[in-house]
């Protein structure tokens, strides 16, 4: 049983902690927090040992009635691997100044750049690249969503070119600091980072992306256009999506025609925190016209990367060499369709 730590118990970190706990070949040794907030209190109540990343704040945790098991540095010494879920940019500093010095393997999230880490990860597309690696980056929620559906399309018909527009939520549901509230805000840097990030996973793919932020907190959506190498039908593509791991074709006609309805569906499935780990693709949007594929999908930004983190752990610690076996094991433990 391999010992895993979570450095940064926030939106992603707490979900990865629970996902690791659901597995039978790894366990959470502890989690770290900087601030004595409700997440820290809940973590301890759930049975996670809490270590503080700012030792001089120990008294603040004690005053808040939150039990501290030690410092983050003390936790790191006990681990086989740490999942770094700290804010973007902090993880690379941790890699250079902490993890490398003590020989600790680490996973980073999509807020970090690819180059300093050297290996980016998507379980179905390039699992084998991360076998035994010391440092791996699980790509962002949007990049994960693109890889999940472009991989089966590429396997089916070959991809000449991808053009996609990311319609991004303005903030997570628990974030009271961000907007826009009454505006559509284009990301004027073109391409957006998502296309180059896909290329770190699916090498050589011609993919260009644009993005805009809209006043919602529920999910992102993608409008995707793919020029295909081979002749296939719409039904062929739908069949490929049905067979793909962590892709879920949905019927808009069954009152699943919006992100709000999709999130309600996740709650009805009994998912922890109402999470939607799969990438829903609206069946009605899938269409092949004159060799070009069009489709629309949604991405639950808080949770789609969570199973990818579990599979990355398994690859890096060489608990499973076969990517598909790891995916199926993770899916079963997490109740993924």
C-alpha cells in the first residue's frame, strides 16, 4: 500500500484525497493546509491527518479547534508520492526547492507549465509515458476534456486539423472573488493555452483553440470542429464515443440539454459533491459533414481531472503498467460510468 500526500487541500486536492481513499492499492498519509478554514476542519473530521505548510500558524489552528499532526515537511518525509494541488506557479517552486531535494515523486496540476515538469498526462492517451517518472503534470480540466474525445476520433479516422472554442465558466461555485457577473469576456490571446497543452499529450496534432469566459459557475463547454483523414459516418463517431473511457454521450432530448441539467444528473447519480467525472458529449451535436466532424461537449472543471490523478499515481509508482487496467480499476472504485 503506497503512501500518498495531498499538498493543498482545496477544490482539487480534497477530491483527489477522497478518490485515492477509494482505491485498494494506495492510501492518504496526510494533507496540508495553510489556513484554519472549514476545509481544514472537515478534513480532520473525515479522518485525514492534517499538516500545516506555515508552521508559525499552528496556534491559529489550535484556536480554531483543528488538530495538527505536524508540518508539511514532516509529512513529505513519510510519502511515496505527493499530489501538489497548490495554486499555479507554487508547485514548480515546491518541486525545485523541496521535492527534488528529498527525492519525493510529485504530481502537478494543469496550472503549472509543461516544460519545467517534462511529462504531461492523460490516462487513455499517454499513460505509458509516465511509468516510473518522478514528476508528472495532469493537464487542466479543459485540456483533459479535449484529449478524452479527440483521442478516440483520431484512432477512428485520423485528424487533419482541430479548431475549438472553449466557453469557460467565470469561477468555481465556491469562489466569491471572481467575475464576470454581467459580461462575456474573450480571452484575447490566440491560441489559448489549451491547444498547445493537447499537443503535449497527443503529439503532432494540429489543434488551435480560442476561449471566452461567461457568467456561470457550473461547467465549461466546448464547440469542436475536426477535419478528418478518413471517411466515417456520424454513427461511427457516436459509437467511438460510446466505447471511449470517461466519455458519456447524452441526449439533450432527455432534459440534459444544458449544463444545469447535467449537474442535476450528476447529483441524481449519487456522486460525491455532485461531481461529473466523465466528459458529456451531446449526441444531437455530433455530425459529420463533407469530411468534417462537429460536436459539443461539457467539462465539469472541479472533477474531470480527479480520476486522471489516481491513474498518474499508479503509473508513476508502477502499480499497474497497463493504462486500460488502471482506468478500469479507478472507474470501478469511483463509480464512473
